[in-house]
C-alpha cells in the first residue's frame, strides 16, 4: 500500500476527524456584521420566504471552498500559484485588489467591532474602541502561531453561535412558514436580498485563504482530502444555522416590532433596541457580545488569512516561490500586510473614507467572488494545471461552480452599481 493510501486509511478514523479546524476559521471569518444586517433585513421584510436562498448559498459555498482546498491538496500548490499559471490577468487583478481592499477593509472591520463595545460602554468614544480592536487583532496575529489563532477563533465562534442560535429559539420560529420558505420564490423587490443571501453571506476573499490555512494546519497531501471535505461541510452547515437564526430573528422579532432596520452595521444596534424592549437588558447585552464575537472573528481571520495570501503573492512576485520562509506565516511579507491592515486604515476613521477610494473598493471588491469561481473552473478541469484526474471536477461540481460564477457576477454587478450610486450621491 502506498504512503498516501495508508495515510488516507488512517485519516478515515473518526478520531482523526477531531482535528476539524480550518473550515471553521474560514466560515467564521466570512460572516461579518454586514452579512448579519442583510439577513436581518431580509427576514424583517419577507419573513421566511427567502430561506431557500440561504440553503442554496450554503451549498454553493461548500462547493467553492472545497474546490480551493482540493486544488491545494491535489497539487501541493497555493491558489495564487494556480492563478498565476492562468496567465498575467489574474496577477494584475489580484495585486491592486488586495492592497486597496485591505486598506478599506481594515477601517471597516475595526469600526464594526467597535460598535457593540461602544454600545456596551457608551462613555468611551467609538474611535477609541476601533483603534483598540485593530491593535488587539494585530497583537493576536503578530505574536501567535496558527494553532493559537485557531483556538481563539473557535472561542469567538462559540460565543457568536450560542448567542444568535439561543436568540432564535427565544424568538419561537414558525416551523410551517420555515418549511414553506424552502420552496424557491421571489417576492416583489426581493432580487437584491436574494442575491445577498445566496451569494454574499459568508463569502469574502477569505474563502480563497482556505488552502493557506490547510497548509498551516499541516494538511498538505491528497490523503487529507476526506477530512478537508468533512471540515468544510461541517463549517458551512454551522454557518447556515447561524444565518438561518438571524433570519428567524428578523422574521419573528423585528417584523413584529414594526421597526425599520438601518443600513450598514448600525442596523445591529437597531436590533439591540428592539431586543431590550422585547426581552430586557440582559438579552440586549448578550446580543451585543455575540455581535462583537462575530465582528472580531472577522478581524483576526482577515489579519491572518489575507496576510498569508499577500505573503505568497509578493514572494512569488519577487521570484522566491511559495515555499520560501518569506511566503509563510510570520515571514516579513506576512508582517508587512498585518501592519498594512492595522495602522494606515486608522486614517480612514478620521477621513470618513474618501469618495474615490470607496468607489475603487466597490469596483474591485464586488468582482472578487466571481473571479474565484471562474478561475477554479479551468484549474480543476484541465491536466495542464496539475490536478490529477482522480481529483478533477465531476459534472455536478462544474454545474455548481458555473451557477456560483453566474450568481456572483450578478451580485457583483448589483454591488458595483450600488457603490457607484452611493459614491456619486454621497
């Protein structure tokens, strides 16, 4: 029996399945405050009618992230090495994107994480919490190895999951209406919400970071394929439960209260007011803790995962390759990007995101997910890109990836138009 075959047999043992981890990290990182608001707003407007879109979104994310992980395990290459093999255009897209995205996201993530803290401790200004959470994320990532980072993320996931799912049970979901919501329907005016639920919730650049976290975990060979798939599926099932719980809160609590949820992250503070009025201060404060956990898990996830992506990108651009120490965790390129995410974006907390930068972020950011879906199609189908025949796509996987690409392009166009409209109108 070959070494890989022996490893495969060993990994099929349930004891080995206790090492589940990177999938939970990528799923938790992908669900931020904006996703929670989108789900909450959809539930308050349409009840459970769009529940099917959440289920579809979970399935598509499982396919997309599994593809990124499968490419890494089957070839031993990083996703950036795969993109580079497609030609120059992915490099020219990814390079500017990761710099602009990181600059604007850093400020956005710090502000989101600061909101629940400022609500819990109103005597402290929002900007102070924003700076503090950015520095806290910086320190946790700068001084810790992957194993510690994963454990911290698991604690935050536990907090956010327990808080939001408990809130959903407290809201007493209408089971017959939920069952009816599994039948695909599009109420009038619901297209954007449907796209957001199916394509946007739990989906960011960090989906592409999954392969890098697999490498940090030590899952580097095809023998880990089965465990990787289980890890990814379990993580996104948990994400689906979390998102459905937010939909329940929107449908049962916000809609019943007749309150309009504000746009952006502050919509979650509107929910806090509703929860306090309905259930009391304890529940309102517990929700703020869950809100903080969800937002801060995205901070440290991006600080770690996207910094790994940048390190690999820049090491390859410098001709060093993906195995060079500078391309790895805590290498000098990794540390540069952690600094880039943390300190320059603090200027945006004072400058209120200049209009031109917001527009550029909207243009590049809206089209990243279709970029990932589209590039995975050739990478996972053609022998020239290094994936052995046994690990290439099957017909159903290609169909799912094609649907994902179309959905993300559609969602990207909506987001792009919305970003331009806001930039011009703002």
